[in-house]
């Protein structure tokens, strides 16, 4: 096995680190770092070296927003699309983020036994991410290699924001003697896993389904919930916050990617200023709904 | 986007190419290329360059078995575990396989919208794999970027071989007015997607569950079924073949990895001979059960 890279994981559980940064930056905003070369401002795009172009772009976004977020979330797909050059950029991006800000790898991983162990090695040790998104379809033992890590976060896909998420997630299931939608059974599994495994367990629930989010929150009162679907996907920010905030008025990671990171794409001059303005605007909108001043 | 690599995908659908090679090599054996450096024979392991060591190992396995298999199946996890060096090895491994043998990327991918598009770009265009395994939890639209490709295969995780596969997959679901296990609802979805999408649709069913395999085969009489769980996981080869073969006595990809590729690890001299013997032995055992001579 390759020497593990120097990782930036600080002490404490993932949940504790997340709360710390959310308080420090007064923010529930999680920025998705999903690079698409064609959407970079021409000055960044023009670097012939793919890895360098992606890293420069992410570095610009991070420098402009690191006092405005509670986490960053690169999605694996956008790096693999560029092959080994993209993976090199992902590795460097992990190291770019300030030590105190958790970085979540969005990989929606789900495999089993020694394969799941290899993924845990890749995502937590080789790359040093603080948390990873996972798919529950293969069951508890498939997630064990992630959940047994006391300092990391495991964020379970529950109810996704896409139109077809109901195909399976909304199926009525009989669990013991209770009839309920599959995604709620998943939420109950997560609540139970959270009691038995050392990692911080969280969930993914799309902002396009506020009622479903409220039902998940009732089953997992303390779990961090990653909320994609704001911005480009047209989710309901206000409805989702009312449905998903925990008793302390936090516990959500409101995820935005394209609407923030490409805000300056057509800008002449300093594109990162537009990124900062978009991030600050969204953070403040979230805080206004939470009843917290800027 | 990076220039797509020269891919080795030949003409015809994935299903046609698979049948062609299965007939030509008289084999339903699919070898999993899951490199673990510590398990390589010392002469291969000793190369300091990680990429070169992995590629040399896979090249040895492929050269020793390419007349004995119907497909190869690298699992993404084992490459990502070695970071960018592993991904470079995966890219080279794809190009090592003879043009006529389909190569399936086992990634159990499931994400949505533009993210799923980025994965399809990565796996089918950047890397040129013939087929990919996918996770159905996010629904039909999440798989569309893969299923719309007429020349590729999309192999849907249905009933996995791990002990905890029942956690969700065996839940009783109500689909319309029919009560059945979730994995059977998935099998019916796959049968219906196969009629509406151009790609070849297949399923993953573990060899540890022959009865469940028979039930899936009844719902998907013509789909290729990838059967992991033979070998290291102790699945039931004879029971699974009787349960899973299609009407033509084929339609299965019997997947084996560790039990074949590490057969020569403790060998002095030519380790690939032991790999060849293990592969030939398994192919012949499969054919004996099918009633086909060696």
C-alpha cells in the first residue's frame, strides 16, 4: 500500500469538527467543488495542464470562501471524468482546504467485504477525507469499514433530489410490522447504526422534498443532514430549513455547487469576487431564515 | 474534457460481444482484476513503481487466461486505494485486454443528473470500458446516462452475496398491488428498462443465494447475470448455475478474483502458470455442470 498522505483531519469527531466550523463561520453552507473545465473563467481554463487548471480553480474558490462555509464537498465523478489528471487534482484539492474545515468526498460508495475496505483505505487513508457519502443498498456490513472510524463521517444517501428518486426510495416497505417508505426505513437504520458505530452518521436528503425531510428529521433528531438540490436544481430553501434544522437550529449542510462556483465564469478580471458574493449571499439567506443576523 | 482515449470497444452490443467471446472461449468465467500489492508474487511486487507493478501483474493474469474467459472485471476500489498511481494502472489495464474481450468496470455507481453524466464520461469515454456495474437506489433517471449507450452494458446490483445484503434487499415491498422483496422489484425494473433503453441491461446476483437467483432469472430470462461469490466467498457453484443459466445454457458471468489471480502468489518461478491452472479448472468445472466437455 502507498504511504498514506499527510491528512488534514483534525482531532474530535466529524460531527464536532463540523459544529465547530459552522459556529466559527456562522454558516451552514457546504460548497460542492465539481470542476467542469468548460465552465472555468478563460484565464483559468487556458492552462494546458489539466491538473493545474483544476487545482487553480478550486484554490480560487476555497480562498474566496473559507470564512463562509462549514464544509467543502468535491464529487468524485467530476475528477474521474478527467482520468488520472483529475485524480491528481482531487488529491491536491484535499490538501488545499484549510485544516479546520471538513472535506466530504461525495462518492455515494457501496460495495462489500474486502472491496469496501479498499474504498475506505482510498477515501480515508490514501486521500484523507473527513467524511464520505455512501449508498445503503448493500446493507450494514457493506458500510462497516467506514462506520468503524471514530473520527470520520459517513453520510448515507436516503432521499435524493432527482425526479426519479421515488422509483425505489418511495416504495412502501414492510419492516417488522411497520409499513413505510423505503427511505424512512433507511433513516431508521441510520438512527440505529449511529448508536452502535463510532463514526458520525449523517444522511443525504434532497431540498426538493421538504415534507420527506421533516419525516427523516423526526427519525434522526441529531444527525447532520446534507441537503443538495438548492440552486441549480431549484429546491425549496425556506421549506427545507424549516423541515430539516435540528433543535439547536443547525444540523444541516446546505450544499450548493454550480450556482456558487461558476458565479464568476463570465466575469472579466477577478472571478473569485463573484464566487465570494454568491457564497455570502446564500449563507446570509440561510441565516436570515434561521433568524440569525449576518 | 480530456481527449477520449482510443477505446477497445468493438462493434455490436455488449450482449452480442459477450456471447461471441463466451462461445469462442467456451467459457462463462469472468476474472476480477483486483490488485493487492502485498499478495503479488515477490518478483512482481518488488517493482518500486506502483503503476508498473500493478500493470505487470494484470498483464501476467491476462496473458495467462485470455483464451479461458468471457470477460475481465477490474473493481475500481482496488485502484483508487493506490491513489493516482492506481488510476494510471487502471487506465493501462483497460488497454492491455485483447480487443475482443469485454472489460467490465465494477464501480457500483449511482448518482444523478450532471454527476451521473460525468461518471458515464469517465467510465465509458475517458477510460473506454465496455460495461459498468450500477446501484439502482437513485432510480431510473440516475442510470439514464449509462443506459442510453447502445454499445455498452449496464449491470444493475440486485441481490448481493454479502451476509448483510438482506438488510434492505430482502425488505418486503408493495409495488402496485404486489408484495415482494425489494431485490425482485429491482429485477422487474431492470426487465422493464431493458425494453426501453438501448444498452444491454444485466444484473448482479450473488452465488451465495441460489434460490433468489432463480427468482431473478424468472423475471429476466434473457439478461446477462454477473455472479460473484464463488471462490473466496464460498458460494454454491452448482446450485447457482442450475438456478441462473438462461434457456440457451449461458447468460451467466461467473466472477472469480482472489481464488484465481493469487493462485500463484507463493509460487517460485512462473506464477502465471498457477493462475492459468486455477482459471482453467474453474472454467472446466462450470462447463461440466453445464454438461459441456472441456
